[in-house]
């Protein structure tokens, strides 16, 4: 059976962390299934949403400043530790997302690694761009961290991350998480998960 939900994600996004933790509830309530698709959100921003970078450079950006407060409100509501931002923000996520791509064909392993990596970055404030940290996180999640790290450095995995990123851009995505229901119905961000759930009930 084809998954009704596609969840394109990058581990460096705090809103993605929240959506990752909140999506399973919507899936359980609707009986839907999901396919998790790793992307490089920086590649998306560079291609179609460079305003994100401009907003970060504005020290007095009220919307951005208020978003940190709202983020922590959402985290409290979801019961997700959100020790953010940290010294590593904004994080380079290419190493982490290559590890995710190495696991994409094993969705259970991908979900286990992503959950542990989110906790590492947004909870323990560890460096998402450190391969040693990523390997340890994978190993502590019950996976073969060394083998995944080796696989992540191969050309096919690198190409897969590029292809996933290009795909979400081609389909209209502009950030992480980008969520599709039934292939064509697109939603963005943790805030739109109620709309995702409503779409799944149709």
C-alpha cells in the first residue's frame, strides 16, 4: 500500500522537529501511513526561498524574534524538549542528511535515527554537523553508526540527497517540513498538521 503522506524534512529545523513528533498522532488517528524523505533545506532556500537568510540578518526582525517564543509554546504543548537556539545554530546539516539518506530505504531505522538526532541537537545542544556526534547518536539509537557513516559518504547516497531536494523544489516546496497528502496536496510546517489530518480524513 502506498503511503498517503510524504514528509520531506531536514534535521536542522526546529519546526520540523515538532512536526516529526506530532505527525504520528495524526497518522494513528486517521490510519494513514507516511514515507519520510530526507532533503537539504539549505538547497531549497538557495533555490526558491532566499528571504530566509535575509530575515536572519535583521537583528530587529520582530516576526523572527516572536517566532522563538511561539516555538517554545508549541514545544511545551507537544511535550518536546526544545533547548534552542544553541551555539551551533544555524547548523550545517549536509552530513546529518546524508546519514538520513543512507537509511531512507529502511524507514524504521530512519525514524529511529531522526528521533535521536533531533534530541541531540534540540535537546542536548550537540553539533549536528559533527560526524563523530552523528555516528554516536546512530549507535545509541540501536543502529550501526559506523556502517551508516561509511554509507553516507558514498556517491549514490550523495546523489540521492540532491535528487530528493530537487524533487521537493520541483513539486512546489520551499522549506522543511514539506508534507504531501496523496501526492499533490501540499502543506508546510508544524502549524499545518491539523490541515494534514483533515485532508487524510477526506
